[in-house]
């Protein structure tokens, strides 16, 4: 496919997204969600800059939203999450004083500026009484397509030889690596599962009189099953743990009947899976000989664990080197080699394989504490919403956001999931929390009708 044709297609897409956002802000959110699994596919170079589908959708959506803002059709609001996100962006910006690679600094800072902007736009979209149904459908379509791609990779053995474990390819879809693909599925599938369970337990859900029909629910169910299977095929240990933790949150926060059914059914399914060949493969993935980066013998089974430990130690060394402002946003790769003494792990993997250590390494105490503040603000909103939200429909959304946030927080202990535009999807999920966590009476006064039939 020629670059000229791709540029023309991108321009057409940009025009459609621009006009769509002028009419309904949520149109831009759906476009972003659909673009994430295919962001780097068929990308083109324009003036030395790589143009991806996500960048096209983002630029058009932001431009249209700014026009709405100037016309008074939209408004930006400041809440706890946006305030802490802004503080973290400021911390990354301040880290320029120690940055050796200004291009990398700009790229990482831009990544988080985008997260902040998308969050503010998404909150505006949901506050303006627009249904989240289109968001759920967009997530379902994206997950189903990504899962189909993952299935093809596993069946045909497509992928680098390093992705093969005992002759079975680890699925990575279009994300380049299995672990970020697992992170994407955690962000998506858990939300769908929460909605499906809420629909099953409480009957026909309606959002602003727009019904989640049986066909829509069927699409969500198919996407949830396909996405769950794809996550298993990633063979990502961090993904497994995060996903199971998210499922646990859904079960714990759902109604008593659902809790018992899910616990018993989940337990039976878990036993059956563990007794199957798939279960044996999963168990083998968790066998680690040593986390030491010292003289312990490196084997194919412990290489990934030792490499991660080496990256964690390097991040700690970076944080100690520049404790206040860090070594500079995005400069982990630049400083990695001088910060690790283990010759076997001298090749950096782009980040610290731990989001918390990454924040302290690249932006020091200022960045680490503000990143923890973002996590704390999300936790506070979840707790507040669960405490005050008694409407079962709204509570279903909150439970889904709680599950996603828990999975990401846990998986981030061994990975850095704020890459490949995953932060955009996380921002939209958090905006769902902020917009749909209000008590029913508040939402009714703001013009959003929520009916449980």
C-alpha cells in the first residue's frame, strides 16, 4: 500500500473524527479506542515524523474539542485526578534540568500530557449526558479484532523466535511485545466483564434511556471470552496476576448471589484449567530459579526474572543519583548502561519494568510522589463512589473501573504499562469513574437519566 494512499486515508479519517467530535465529543473517544490496537500498523513517515492512526484521531479530536470549548459547547473541569495528573506532568517537565536526551524527555512528557488532555475531554464527554454504550461497543470491537490477530499468531507461530515458549508463540497482536498486549487486555476485558456480570445480576441495563440490547450484551460477552483467551495466550505472568486480581475485585464488589456463583464457578474453572495442559504451561511460567543478578547461573527459565531485577536495580541507582528531579523523563535508556554493573544485562528494554521505580528514576522524589498521588486520587474516587453510589447501573461501571485500576496497579509492579497509547485508554476508563460515580440524584440534576428496568 503506497504512502500517498495511506496519507489520503488518514486525512479522510481526520476529517471524519473532527466533524464527529464537533457533534458529539464521545465520537472522538470511540475513534481513539478503535485506533489503539492498530496505532502503529500502516504508519507513514511525514516530514520525519511517524504518523500513526492514534495520532491522527487524537489531533483531530483535540482540535475539534478546542473549538467546542471556545464556543461554550464544552468545558474543562479540574478534579482530584486531573490535578494530580497535571502535577505529575509538571514533575516530568522539571526533570529537564538533568535530562541528557532532550528528545526522549520531550517524548515521555508528551505521552503524559496526552493522558491529561484525553482525561479532561473524556470527563466532558460523559458529563454532557452522552451514553457510555458507544464506548463499551468500541472496546468490544477492538478487543475482538486484537484477539483474532493473537489467535492467528499462535496458530501459525508468527513472531520472533524469542517469543516461543516450549514451541508455542506468545501472542502480542500489534503491540510488539506480549506484556503490553496483556496490559491492553486488562484495561479492556475487565470493564466488559463487570458490565456483563452487572447485566446478568440486575437485569436489563439502560444508560440515558439507551438500552444495552441482548445483541450488544452478546457482543460484549464474545469480546470478554475472546479477550480472556488472548490474555492467556500472551503467557504474561504479570498479566495473569493483574487480571486475576481484577476479577477478584469484580467478584468481591458484586452482589451476594453473583459473588457466590462467581466464586464457585471460578474455582471450578480454575481447577479444570490447572489440570489441563494449558494449566501446566501456566504453572511452568511461574517457576523462577533465581531473582539474583549476581553470580547465579542464567538459564532460559530465569532470564526474564533476572533481567527485570537488573532493570529495577538500575532504576534505584538512577533515583539515588538525582533524588529530587530524577535523571530526566524518558532518559532511562540513556543512563541505563552506566547504572548497571551486571554485564549480562547491559541492553536496556526502554523502561524499568516497574512503573513506580520508573517514576522515581526519571523524575525523582517530585515525580515519584506525584505519580503515587495520581494512584491515590484514583483510589479515593473509587472508594467514594462505592460508598455513595447505590444505583446498580452506575455501580457496575464503578466496579469495572476499580477492577481495571487494580489490575494495572499490580501489573505495573513488574511492567511499565504507560506505553503504546495504553495511557489514553486508562484515561478514558478513569473518566468513566469520575463521571459515573456521582449519586443518582446528582446525575439526574445534571441532565443524565439513568433507568434500571
